[in-house]
C-alpha cells in the first residue's frame, strides 16, 4: 500500500532522520560537516524552526526540531536541496545524494523529549566512533557540547532543553549527564521508531516493504506517542485537510514572511518591489516566490503583486535553478 502523507503542521515536534542514497556517505570531511551544520542553523533562523538536538554521522544525520510557520517540509526542502547542490559541485558528482524521502516522526514532547535528546547524542558512541562516553564532549558534530556550554549556537536554546532534566540549568545539566550514562546501555531504536498508540499497548504489527508501511490497530507509524496524543494529532491534521486555505490568512502569512525575509537580508520592502537587480534582491525575490507559492499556497497573481513583478516573472523565477 502507498505511504501515508507526512504529518506536518506548525509547532509539531519532529524527530527527523536523513540517509544517503543506498546508505552512501553524505559528508566526506569536516568542510562538508561545517557546511551542513551552518545550513541547519541559518535556515532554522530564517524559517522560525527550533532545533533541539542534532547528530551528524558519515551517511546520515538526526535532528530534533519544532516546525515553524511554514512547517517541516519547507525547512527540509531548503536544507536538503541547498546542501545537495553544494556537495555535488564540490565533489564533482551528479545525481541524488539523499534517499528520496527523509524519515520524520511527530513526537509527544512530555513523554519522549529526554529520551530523544539522549538517543540522538549517543549516535556516534553507539556506532563505535568514540573510545568512551566521555569522548562525546570532544565530538563536535552533535549538540552535546552545546548543552555542556563548550560551543554556542544562536539558533538553539540550552535552557529549554535542560528544563526537561531539572528545575534549573545547573541541576538539568547534572541530571542530563547521569541520564546519558543510563541511556548508553539501552537500545531504544525500536521503542523510538514510531507506531504511537500501538507500542505502548504491545500490539504494534508493522509490515515493512519496498517503500510501504502498514500499521494495524489504533495507532499510526508516523507518530511517537500514546493513544490520546495520536488521536489529537490525527484530528488536527484531518481538520486542516478538510478546510480550504483562508485567502485572508494566506495573505497575512505572506506579508509576515516578506517582512521577515527582508529583515534577514537587510533590504526594504520598497526595494524588493522596485524591480532593481542589485544583490541580493533577485535571490530574495526568488526565495520568496518559492515560499509564497509552495509553502503558503498563494496564487501566482497574488504573489506577483506582493513582489512587484508579473505572474510570468514568478513562473520564470520558479523555473530558474
């Protein structure tokens, strides 16, 4: 049976895993890793996405994220497309870099947040890439050193993560380190792979095939959470699917997005609509055309009016690589 559509609404907590095509390498050296990590952070700030944990591995990477106003799909599209173009150019290769469909789970925060943080951070240790658990502090490609205060990221919130482990940051950090030691001896891979409402009842029957997944019983393989949480998420997504987009709401979202992107690129809305070709205005218009038509679902004519161009101009932007 075909895959179910991805569950994606602003504010959902997602555990995301991206693999290289045919399990191939997606980062060959520290230059690649730095580029990917920079993109993770920059695009998070541009889209209002919150990053709570990351782990970069040779042939895959993990993220724990809360989606922004445009949802997870917009963030991941920009991240994966941009990095793949960079990687192929740098290494003089062609073709797909990632598996066609990244894996994402909508997660119940109260019950699984701490386990997901530990699970993601322990990836290099459990892959035998480190001599000891204490060496995780020196491994620069997870957000574990960020929680320890060894590195800084403007796009992450240390206090938010540590509050799940203790009443203040100091207690939270101590409890986090103790929890990490505890989790290092436990295999959570099955428990954290989804099937909300099924695994907690011990009745998950999952059939894995070529590009298909089926779940039996009252649950959903796209969700990591308990029964009531699963029902809540599915209800929210079904309600959204039933309702046509509100044009007024779309317009408000589009205006807010234009203001935000212009602020990021330090240009005025008047300059954006002027038709000027000075940098970075053409790229800003193209970026906004993609968001307004693809992410928000605005019509070409409305998008063109907001950006000060013709509808054909929008079509040309969207075709341009």
